[in-house]
């Protein structure tokens, strides 16, 4: 009951044209079904094995988003069904996604992950690197992969000014790039703790886990 209620509360305050991804990592089939029965159809996972296991057991009309770091050797497991890959950070990975998209005769939508947090993180591109990928002839020639937008994660901090600054920066760069790269439509930013700020800064896709399903026990 709580899950449906949490979902409703979040949806009540969402601007139009915002996609809410229910991040179900570590959560059970039963918990996911509770969200499904409340009408939720878009779910996100950050581990390939868990994503594949859940996809097999759950209804076919769920759109599954891979929101975590993706290793090239695991693309093949999610290529048949994944609806959006959020954390692409190299041409090599795009090449692999394109290869498996071709194998399954489908186009796979992707976002480029931009590093906006101050924390040391291994993943994510800076804007210049992202632009280089968008400009690359090799990437433009890939027929089974599309780059539809950008994704970013703010620093994990209580300092709302810093979070606002990081999301604001990404939105500004998103607007600049999407003026020349018309394929860029999605700006994925905002999690349970910071999605209000992300929306205020212009996010149109939020990834919410604990505010829907409760805290995770690893
Ligand atoms: C876990 C996760 C989320 C959701 O986190 P919550 O704080 O539980 O909302 C969002 N994005 C990514 C990439 C994640 O790994």
C-alpha cells in the first residue's frame, strides 16, 4: 500500500512531460508488482544480472532502464529488451551497443553520462568529451544506437546550493548542445534526495528509488 501511496505523492507534484523512473534495485518482485499494479511501467536497475532476472519474471510491458555503469561484455544480456541505457561514457561502449542492437534488429536508446559532481568518481564524461562523441563520424554512422540525451548525478551533499549549481550547469550545457544536436531530448537528473532541485533546474526524467520503495538493505 505504501508503495502506491509514495508513487502517487511523487506523481502529484510532477511537471507535465516528466518521466518518472522507479528505481527498483535490491527490491523484490512483489514490491515491483505493487508499483506496477499502481500503474507504474518504467523501472530502472543498475546491475545487469539483476535487471535480466527481473525482466524475465515481470510483465512484458515494463520499460526497463539500465541506469548504472555498463560493462561492454554485458551489453549482450540486455540488448534484446532494454529501453534506455543512461550511463554511456565511451565510443567503445556505443560500438558494442550498436553491434547487439543490429543482432536483435532494434535501435537502442542511450544517454551520455556527464560528470557534474565534485566527488571523485570513475564514471562520466566532461562536456567537451561528450561533444566529441556527438560529433564523431563513427558514432553518427551507427544505425542501431541513438543518443537521446544526457544524464548526471549531483554530489551527495546537504548543500543544496551546490546541488543546484551542478544541475544548473548540466541544464545549461544540455540546452546549448540540444540546439545543434536535435536528437538530444532527455535530461535525466534527480534522485530521491535531490529531484525537487533537479526539476526546478529543468530535468525531464527523474530516477527515484528509496522515496518510492523505502530504504534499501544491501
Ligand atoms: C540507485 C540510483 C538511483 C536512485 O536512488 P534513490 O536515492 O534511492 O532515489 C538513481 N540513479 C542511479 C544511477 C542509481 O544508481
